[in-house]
């Protein structure tokens, strides 16, 4: 990605985040907000942080099953690459950490970067289908606003379209290569070959799981991962005593999980600042929680989800010799996306 394009995306993301921050603070009583911070029982943060890391370990374990048909890898290396990628997502816009995640693993264990990235795409597709299943469950429990339902429809349509595209790409690989070559006829042969190589490696990463039993394991791991996300909200609701003060049902954690996940889809600054906080705030508003305490809650949950990941990701990147100063976005792209020569 060119530096100018990177700066433009970063600038747009920051503007969107500032807009959501304005919306979040618009109706806040700062006295209530400060009181919520002081009254919270922060001992609940310890199990919440532990569950955050458990969810990431389970993700690394699940990723291993996606990569098994290509090559059997150790969970430790996958966890390290995953944390470095998540750390990069907190510092860079447009989910570029996913590319760095594939890059770090491919360089460390000599795997084609495009094939590795393809498994990440498949992983995200599974995540979105799991989220949609949770959304259906949540809608059956609570009458969501229309905009939440529409967001779910858009996500489903986008993921389903991507899934169909990947199936066609896999089934008609030779025809797709010919089609790519046809559209790139005006470019140099070297550029055409680079593109074809990337498409081929990407398709190689889209493979069935190694055994039928692996599908059950991946499904179970997916449920456990999202259960962990819900538990993080649950422990924080207990920390702020919202369950008693506002008589929140157990489903509040599910509603928070579904709505705040939409913040990942909305373009924003790195770390989903603003979008995450506002969506968390309006989720709690559905249950009668005032804007001030809800924003205090959102700030703490956001910190629990992202600050430990940032710290551990930076430590692991240093231990792997894969600091962001050494791994630029341009360098990562060069290994996965060909350049015009």
C-alpha cells in the first residue's frame, strides 16, 4: 500500500472515529460517568483478561485445523503470529494486521503467504456465520432496532457472496487463471505471472479440512471462542454491578456481543476507537443504562480487549524479530500482492 493511500485511509478512519466519539459523549453526565469508574469492582477484570487470552489461544488452535491440509504447525507459532497480527490491527487501519499475520507465519515457517492468507479468509467466514447464528438467537430473545437487523442482512449477503466466489474460484481454478490472464493482457508477462501465482497460492489455501471430525472440532472451537467473548462482557457487567442496579438479564451479554461486533465492520481508526464505545453505549441503553455509566463500562471493556493484546503482541513481535519497524505494510504486500514492473 502506498504511503499516500495509507495516510488517506488512516485520516478517514480517524474522522469516523471522532464522529462516533462525539455521539458517545453527546448525552453523557460526567458526574455519573466518574462515579461508575470509582464504584466498579476491578477484581472482575482479572478473569476477564484471562478469558480474552483464552479466546485467542482457542483461535490459534482452530487456525491450526484450517492449516492442517497445507502443513501441520505448532499452536505456539500460530498464537505468536496471531497476537502480532492483532497488535498490528490496533496500530494500523483497514485490518492490515491480517496481512502481517500471514506474512509473519509464512516467513517464520516457510509457507506461501497467499495460502496462509486464504486460511485467514476462511476463518473470518466461519466467524461471521457464527455471529449471524448468534444474531438470530439474539433477535429471538430481544427486539432489535431495524438498523441492527439491516446490518446483519448486509453482513450475511457480503459473506455469502464471498463464499460463493471462493467456491467458484476453487472449482474452476484453470478458467479463473485464464480469465485473470485475459484481463491483464495489457500488462507485462512478469506481472501477469505474478498475479497468476498469487491466485494459485491463494486457491491452494482454500482446502477442505483434513478429516470429517475436524469439522466438528472447528465448530466446537468456534462456539467456545464466541462464548469467551460473551463472558468478557458478563464479568464486566458484574464489575460495574449493572446486573443488580439495572436488573440486566443474562441476554444482555449476548446483545452487547452482537452489536459491538458490528464496530469491527464499520471503517474507523485503528483499535475501533469511538465505534466500539458508541455501539456498546447504545446496546446498554436498550436495557435502561444511562449514557455516562455505559460509556465508563465501554471504556473498560475496550481496554481489557485491546491493551493486553497490544502489550503481548509487541513483546512477541520483539522476541520474533518482527517489529513493525522491520515489517512494513509495503514489505508484507510484496510477499502476497505482486507489484507492476
